[in-house]
């Protein structure tokens, strides 16, 4: 389920290169990394 959301966000990033979306993506990625490690 998380992979679907992740892929969707990544696809959106590729289509619309909006800095705000990128910042949200980075924060989500960082939080996920903190959970994993």
C-alpha cells in the first residue's frame, strides 16, 4: 500500500516539478527513513 502512494507521489513529482511538493516528498522520505533505521 505504501509503495503505491510512494510511486504516485514520485510520478507526480516527475510530471509537476513543484518545489512545495518536493519539500513534502523529502519530509515523508526522511520520516520513513527514520522509521526504518
